[in-house]
C-alpha cells in the first residue's frame, strides 16, 4: 500500500514536472509573441471579435449608447463616483482592455470630476492608476476609429495612440493628462498576468467576453487572484450575471449582489471584497515624506523625476559639478532592444523600456524642451556569418511583427541607412538615439529637481531610525528615512556588500564634427550597430555645431583609468570601418576627433540592481551592524548596474523604483522585479563572485 502511494506521488510529481517544463518552453519561445485582435466592423460601425465570435459591447445600445453602458456597468457599479468626489487616488484593475472604451470612459470621468478641476495645484490632484490585461490588443488605427465616435474622448484617445505600445507581451506603462492618469497595459493572457501582479486595487472591471466564449477569464483561480489583489472593501463589477461567476466570486471572498442591468441585459453582478487581501508583499502605508537620491546621471534623475511625479520631495546629491558626469554624459547614445531566442529578461526589459523611454522623450519635446533625439529606427548588423545564422533563427522562432523588429537583407538595410552595408541585420523601426545630457537637463527643469553639485557622500550610517550621509570631511549632509543609491561604481564604496557582483568597464567614445568630414562622405540616415556603433547627429546652430558623427566605443573590463588613449581612438575608427568602409575617417580627419572616457558598471549577470537592499550580509561601514540577517535595510534602495543599456531601460526602472518606494502596484512583472532585486545575490553567490 505504501509502495503504491509512493508510486502515485511519484507519478503526480513527474506529471507536474513535465507540465512545468512544457509550460516553461512555451513561455520562453512565445513570450514576446502576441496575436492581435481580429476585428470586423458592422455596417453601423460596431466592432465584433472574429476570434471569439462575440460582441465588444451591446449592439442594441448602438455606437452612441455604448459609452452610457460602460458608465452604468463599471463606473457606477464599482461606486467610483464616491471616490472621485472624495478626491482619493484610485487603482483600477480591468480584465479585458478590448476597445479601450471602459478606460476612456473612466479617464474622462476622472479628469472632469469637479474635485479634480478645483485642485489647481498638481500636488493636490489624486491619480488614477489604471491597469488592464489584454491577450489580443487592438491595432491603434481600430482604437482611434472607434474613439472618434465620442468627441469628448478623442483627446485622451489620441494621447494614448501617440504612445501606443508595441505588440509584445509585458507591462506597458504610459502617463496621460499631465501625469494625472497612469495606464499600465498588460499584454498577455490572464492566467500568466495575474500571478505577476502585486499591490492593492480599489476596483475591478471584469470586461472580458462572456464565460461561454472565453472561460479562462472567469475561472476560480482568477477570482482568487482578484481577492488577493483587492484593497479592503474593493468593489467589482461585470456585465455577467451567470450563476457560476457569482458562486466563484463568493468562494473567493466577495459579497455578490445581482442588480438591474442596462439595455436588454436584465441583470449584472456587483461585488465587494469581504476579507482582507493576502498580498505577496504588504504595501507601504504611505508614500515617503522625502527621499534623498545619490547620483545625477540617468539612474538618479529618472528616479527623482518619477518621485516628483508623485509629489514626493526629492534632493539629489552629485559629487561632480554637472549632470551626467559619468557614462550618462556621452554626446549621444542609442536606445534599442536586444533580442534573444528565449526572450530572456534582458530582451523583455529592453522592449518594455524602449516603449516607455520613447513616450517620455516625445512628451518632453512636445512640452518645448530642446532634446537632440530621433526615433526613426536603428539597424543592428550581424557581427559575422555565424552570428547572422543565429539571429535569423531568432527571427524565425519569435515571429515578431515588423512593428517590433524585422530581419533584413543587406540591400534592405543599405536603403534604410543610406550607406552600403554588407551584412544582414535587424531593423528596429521604433528605436532611436538621444543626447543624454539634453534629457537630464529637461527632466531637471520640468520637475524642478534640486541637485546639490560637487557634494560627495562619503559615508552612510544608520542613526535613530534614519540614514545619515556625511561628506569626506565628516560634515553631515542629510538625514533621511529613504535613500536611493544611483551612483554607479561609487555605490559599492558606500555598500561594500554589492562590490563583488559588480563589474566596472572603461569605455572611450569618439566623435567628429561634420565640418571635419570630407564633403563626399556619406551621411547615415539612422544609427547602425555592429561590434561598435555609429550615428550622425544633426546640426545645432544654437549651440554652434554643424552636427557630429559619433562612433565607438572601446570596452576595457576592469580598467578605471579615465585618460583618453590614442590607441582606442584608432580602434573606434576600425569599428566604424567595419560597419561601412565608406564611413571610415582618414588619418587626417581622426587627428581632429574628440573623445570622452567613462566607466560603465554592470552586474555579473548583466541585469541592473534595482530595489530595496537586504541587510545581514555584513556591516555597512558600521551602519547595518544592528540589523538581523535577512532583514531589509529599511529605506535603502539601489538603482545601479545598467551597463550599456541605461538609455533604453533607465526611465522605466526609475519609474519602477518610485512605485516601489510609494507602495504602488508593480510597474514590471513580478518575475522581472525579482530578477533585478539586489538581494538575488545571496551571501553564497557574493562569495563566488568575489572568487571570479
């Protein structure tokens, strides 16, 4: 009998293990792929899902009645008007973004509530944090076509369309209406998405297709996940009145009521959470009163801007006399994804980061800030024939649409670049380049961020429940309950525990003023990468330059010398020649080339360190000595180790860290948050890193 029981358990284990492996393979191979919605339009202009054979909203209501239907079912059904009138920030989770009409309706009501309009000062304006899960997103053109039926919704719809996410799986955050609405579109199926969420939501919209058409959206597991994510007393509304739905919600901990429906729908369900949620991580009781950020490069300034967006007072300390004194100060850099066959963490992070970064830069430019940047596309050439074969396999396996990435022939890429290219490669149509210092200055000006220049924080100590920063001479610089280390290699001086798993790499970038180039030298239309990179910037008369050709960069692991080296200038010229011989500068031209050296810092696994730092790995210069092993160091956060990809994912990670600090629902999938956590390097892995 015992042997039979053991065999039964073994069988269950093997079945579970095989299922796990299969699911992992499916997830890794198709993680980036999304099948877009297949929408048909009736003669009356109403959308129908061909995939599910179901309507997006009641056809009896008609195109004009659909808005009133959404208002009645979801906004009234979750009693959002009461929260609006009270001026409370609100988090909504919707299952089924679909047409986007429920979001637009909620956003319009949010922005036009008298309490919102009366709050002239941004600091007194509550924020709508709207999350929505969608497995089959619409084409942007279809979204705008439908939204055009309601002129009052069109401004918000157009603002979203201008920053429409690429059709790749993941969390896509966008800010609208001057930051008063934070929309997070989660592209993927509900069973995969809900376990990746943590936080506290005040309202739930169950806006999927009917249970008979899409049963996965209405499972008991989904209802339990909603209960886990609900704030105390969270409310829920849905078109459905099915008994199975009501029973599932009640079993998950909701008080369910059947109320009159709208139109021909006799009834609908509303519910309220009656049990305290069991969240993965208890949210912070309140946002911090103030935060100190150490470092005024990309990591520090994006974190400061994201905190300012939440009306958290921020003070930035920078040991240099200017913004972007480190690698963030290069004359130009490329913003581009990095694809992999298994759509690994780097791929997902760069794809999501690119979309958020692009949206943020375009909004700053629209606001009138002068930022040298362009998102007309980027080419990533294969390094050689073997590499080309591997990349072509990735292109076949991932099946990405041309809107995300396209594998192209040398002839196609040559036409895009405007110069002859000999190898195939990727065309990233939405990628681009940026002058980082312009961006940093725009963020500082837009958010009025206070930066204390030429101020080195030499020591951190834990004193009376707060962090005290002192300078090299021992003078106290600040005392703060929350401190963010965003100072690249200098963070390891303040937190020796992280030093073994950080690597420092010297990099020298070169550039030539266009005036130094031969008259017949071809001009790059878009940036091109191979083992190095090259890009041409436009002339900027106001700054007295005729444009630049920026190329590089050297890669010297473990070297920290900041002197310009002639040999590395020559190496950069060779990198340029390897991209296109016609671009290669003459020796005479290179004699007039400029250069800049900076240090890149990366972790051993090439992912940033982002989040709260865990104590117990040793004494933080006497500061963590009182903390028990494994306990979080209260209020000490890291945003370091971005390597060469800070421009691509920096803005998104600054936003992610600010949301963590304020106890908001997560900006990145939970698996990615864990992959970036500074605490992924345990004492054992730190020891192994130190031996390498």
